C-alpha cells in the first residue's frame, strides 16, 4: 500500500469518529414533505456529534433529531464507509421519501465555508460512492483541490500534496467518462502549468478552447495561452537538446534570452546545445552566466569543466571539478572528469589517484576503466 492510499484510508477512518448512531424503533415514522417512511425493523441512524448538539439545543421534544441532520449523517457514512451494512436501508428510506440525495449533497458543498473544507471532501467522496461519473469526479476533484489550498502550513505540506495529487487523478478520471468535459481541461491546464509541464498545459487549454461555451473562461484561457507560449518554446527547446537536435533547439531557445536572461535553466540548455555543436567557447560563456545566477549549480559546474577540457584549459577544468567534489563528494563521474583534466595536463600521478578513487566507488564503471587503461599506457 503506497503512502497516499494509506493517508486517505486514515483520513476517512478518522472522520468516522465524528458519527454517532441513534436507534430508531421498528414502526417509527419519518416524514418529508407529503411522504412518510415507516421503519420495518429497529435501525441505527447516523448523526454527527455537532449536528446532534444543534438538535439538543433546540430543546424540542416534538422534533427530536431533525431529518436534515440524519441525512447529513447518512452522507457522512456514505463518504467514509461505502460498505456500511445499513446503507441499503437508508437508500430505501430516501427513495420512499422521494429525497434526491445527489443534488442535496452538491447544495451542501456549495454552501460550505472555508472552515469546513474537510466536510467538502467527505461530501465529494459520498457523490463518488453514489455514482462515479464525469460531473461527480469533477466535483470531488474540486473539493480535494480546495482542501489542499485552504490549509497551507509546513506541517501539512505532505498531506496537501496528497490532496492535490488525488484532485489531479479525479480531474483526469472525469475525462475518462467524458472526453469533451470542458471544465476538466480548464482545471488540468492550471495543474500542468503549476507542475511546469508547459506543453501539456497548452494541449489541455487548447482542447478547452474548442469545447467551452463560457466567454469569460475562454478569454481567461486565451490570455493564459499567450503568457504560456515562451515556456512552451523553452520546454520544446530543451527536449530537442536532449534529443541531440541542437540547431532546432537554439531556434526556439535563443529568442527567449532577451526576456528571460535571468532564467538559469534557459541559459544552461543553450549552453548544452552549443556544446553539442562543438562551439565550446560560446557554451562556456552561457555556463559562466548560469553560475553568476546559481553559483553552485552542480550540472553547470560539470559542463563548464568539460568545456574547459575541450578548449585545453586543463588546470581551470580540474579546479572546477574540485569545487564540485567539495559540494558533492564521492561521485565517480566527477573523479573521472578530474582525472582526465590531470591526464591531459601531464599530471599523471594525480590522474592515477583520481581514477583509483573512482574505481573504489564503482569498480565496474566502463569510463573509469578506459581512463585507467589510458593512464597505464602513459606510464
């Protein structure tokens, strides 16, 4: 069982503690509008503690526990324990009373204030347990998201993440039930933007634009798409770098520099593209600019060191790898890189020492073994 599942199991189990059960005798009458339900057996009905106190404070012997509060208890049971043994009896009672539970739950969700976001999660889960369709999945996702954003504290950081992840799951589920459900595309675009998955955010928002008929939302997302475009170009650009298509990558990345010159990630991938093209001098300048923004950015220090080796600046390269080993000691790759810098600088003993250290870390590293062989040939 993963941590998220365990968290939600515990969350719903804890909410069961809010429920009390009152026993209704056989033959008892429960009325709603012009309808009446007569119990055919002794039956426990659920009421939440706070709702029970509301009824007690009214001090009315005639009313007893109100039907609204019994229904609230039924919703809470349905949201926390879909296998509860009396749920079919409650369902029969509501059918006889012609009480439509789903719209009532949605009404309850809409009336909740910021202090009752946990109730919203229970109500939303009850909707899912009644009928998991595109609309109920969307509503449940919305209350999960609201719960995540309403209680932002350091202590709650992990659980907030669980609520957000579950919200994402149910927004996606709503599209499994109806691939044209515009509101889920609207929400998921924001989700993927937050996750810095800009291409996917663009994909979902473009789909939203095709499906929604709300002019306010359409204009909102049109503006979001315009603002998103540089980030989409950045993501497409760095993926082209990783696919070893540096020329195409630079076509997308270089136009972004004027507006995003302080964005080290952008400068880093431009540096990588130029290094792939063998333009080490230009690459070196971009990596140096990254380090002006993020002084100890490890991948950049390593890449700059490799550029220095390619330009014959072996002493500078070795110094960079030493800096990196001070930040992150015990890395086989960096010992290998420094060994190469020493080797090309005719510092054979120092190269040998580094490669021996690298092989202690990983005796089977192919690069380290090939460098060792080259050192032995020099010796």
